[in-house]
């Protein structure tokens, strides 16, 4: 998943953080199966920390509705990419 370029500086920084979290979760994947639970943990971390922050940015009119929705999709895509990466690793090894 290529890093999306965000016109808003704060979204760009949060986007880099989401990618770093994804890479950190993937680094925990070991041999065998059952690592998909990391996707659930990643999604919950996004829900706990990113969603409320984005909502505040939207309420403060720092970002527009379309940016808010696009970033939520970006987060969902990051979780699904982690899932694909884990599946590929478990099938490869």
C-alpha cells in the first residue's frame, strides 16, 4: 500500500503513524497460522486512538468531511493490507 499524500499536514503525520503501526504489527508475525488476531488488535487501536482524533479534527473544521471519510477508508485499507500480508506469510512459510 503506497503512502497516500495528504494535503493536510496533520493527516499526513497520522497517516505515517498508521503505516508505522501496521509495520510494527507485521513484524510480530511468526511462523504458522493464527496471526490474524493482530489485525483485530490493529483495528481496535485505530478505533481507540485515530477515530476520536479525526472526529475532533473534523469538528474543529481542520479537515473536511471528504478528508475525514477518505482517512477512515485509508485506515480500513491498512488493516486489510496487514491481513493480506499475514496470509501471504503464513502460506509462504
